[in-house]
C-alpha cells in the first residue's frame, strides 16, 4: 500500500464508523428512553402500519367497552323500574281481589280511587324509565361495542320496541280497568260523582223494581226525596237513601265509573225510573233490566182473551227443556202470565219478571238458556194475546260482566294476570340485553388484551437487548474515536522519509 499525505483513507473510514456508531448509539438511547422499538416510520414502516391499525382497534374497543358498560347501567335502571311496576301490579291485584268478593261490605269506590291512582303511577314510572309506548327506550337499542369485521357485527342489538315491550297501562292492557262496583247503568242528566252537584231540589224521583223473590214477581218502589237542606241531595246521599230501601231485596245502588246511577244484584230484576218531580233527576226516565244475567225480553205482551189466541214456547238450559203454553185461562193479565211461566220454570234457574213499565216480560238467568217459540195462534176478531208473537228462536243476550257488583274487579283480575305475564316478558328482554352486553364486554376486553400484546410485540423495545446495544455502541464509538486518532497520526510517518 502506498503512503499518501493527500488522502488519509484510514481516517475517512474511522470518521464513517464514528458516524455510524453515533447513529447506533443515538437510536439505542432513543428506544430505551421511549420504550418503543419503532419511534418513526424509518425504524420499521411496515411494522408501524400494522401497529397503528392495532392501536386504533384497541382505542375503538376501549370506547366500545365504555359504551357497553354505560348501556348495562341504563338497563339496570330500567330493570329496577320494572321491579317497581311489578310491586304496583301486585297491589292492584290485592285491590281487585278485595273488590271481587261479593261479601265485601266496604265502599268499592274507595278501593277504585287507590286503584286508579296506582294505574297513574305505573304510567309515570314507565315514562321515567323510557318504556312507555313510544318512549326513549321503547325501540331497538343498538350498542356499538366494536371488535367485529363489519359495523353490523360490531353492534349488540336489544329489541325493546313495540307495544309488547312497553309497560304503560295501555300497553299492558289495564288502562281501562276498574274495581268499582258494577251494575246496570241508567243514563242521567248529570254526574252523580260530582261532589259539587245536587239533585232533586224541591222534588223527588221514584224507582220501581219488579223482582223475582222465588215465589213470583214482586213490585218494590224506592223513592229519593229532597234533602232537608234547601239545595237538594248529593249523589252520595241519594245512593245511601236507595240502599237503605233496597238492601233487603239484595239490590245495591252505586255510582258507576262514568258517574251514572247503577243497580246490581244477584236476583232477577227490572227497574223503571220515573221522571223527577222537580230539580235535576238522578237518572233520565227509562226502563232497564238486570244485564248481569242472561236475559231476553218479550216483544210486546198483550193479555190473552177469547178462545182463538194461544202461544207455546220452550225454554232450554242445563236443567232441561220446559214447554209453556199461554192462553186466556192462564194469561189473562201480565201477572197471571208471570205466575204461569214462573210456576212452570220452578227449580229451573230461569225467572220471569215484568219490565219496569209492566208492558213486557223479561226472562233472566244466571246460566245460559235459550227460548224457542214452537207455536203461535194469532187472535181473531176481538180476541187478544201475544208474548213473542212469532214462531222461531228468540234472542237471548249474554250477561255484561260490568253489570255485576264484582264484574269490574273480576275483569280487572284477568287483565292484571295477563299484564304480569307480559311484564315478565319485558323483564326477560331487558335481562337478556344486560347479559348480551356483559358477554360483549368480556369479548372486547379479551380483544384489547390480545391486540395490545400483538402491538407490543411489533412496536415495543426489548429493553434487555437495547441495554446491551447501548454498551456495544458506547464501546464502538470510543474505539472508533481512538482509531481515528491513530489514523490521523499515520501520515506523520511520511516525514521520516524526507529527513536526509
């Protein structure tokens, strides 16, 4: 190798290695200081791209876990509200059961006041937890928890939509229920339930009942007179007066949920409300039958006279078939006709009473029955006589459950049983939603752990290896500096050749 003082190759090589060793040392210190193997894209561009994707997934999953936990908390609030609704439904059942007993001697209107208040409380709580019809959470809840290959697969869906998942009283089917005493309602000019209203000022009103006593038709008149107070009677006072007169006959007067006067009882009866003699009447002038029983009414009774007219009909029920023939010998008056009919039906469970105006005959029974006219011979000349007046089946009306003292409560009990069952389904949907979200959180936490481990493998520095590299870099740098010093001193040897 030739000697040169112009170009010191060894010095240049030593300078280059000093640069490289300095870079190596700087990179090692950077990794140890940051804790990352990749501090810039120049360190590992492909690895950084993968690590960034993993880091983004972890960030998305972390927020997804927060979303799910927040949703679980909200569902727990809803669940607590549903438990409260369950307790209210249990109280409603208690009130309905109490009112459903025919031996109940208290005021059913008092029970119904609490019952209606509890229904309102259900609506309030349903709105507060967002599960009233059309409420905030009465919909399909989609909670984004991340971690899926698609957005759809990254969401947990909880279906609380529709009326089946709402818990207000209308959706539960109990909004129109009542435990007030029922009865045959008489339309009236005013609301008897209005505490400020007074009736019959300066007058009176009579109610005439035709009642089956088991021994024939009995006519009873109950009259409500003006109160000693100048302003007339209140609705409550009128009801008290009527019940004092009617209790011995098993008939009860109440104020219906619509504010109208109503009568109920287990016996067959009809009632005629006469017009009030003065003041506002308790009811309009009208006739009514006990619609709590199966009932049917003759078309237009005409007393039988002469030999030409006769009528044969049959009444059938679980006790058998009874054939009855009416003619001038046993139905010359409506009372004779009632006596003949009730005598034939004795022990059959079907009763005949005159309508309130004594113009027709009402057939009533607690059990189902049918009437069929088998023969009708129309009167001729001056003869008279008619009950149904035409051959064929006669319409029998089914009982109206709200016309009995316990009918409203019994209907309410049926509705409440269905409501409790439906509420259980909603609670099941909410509980299933909580479980789904908890499962989603478990998966997301597992993904966060594994993605973080994968990111660490790519991006994090190996501290042990980098510490060794730092020592190596420091030794190399010191060695290269020493070598540079030697390389710089080498050209001075050329001077010895020039000495002479």
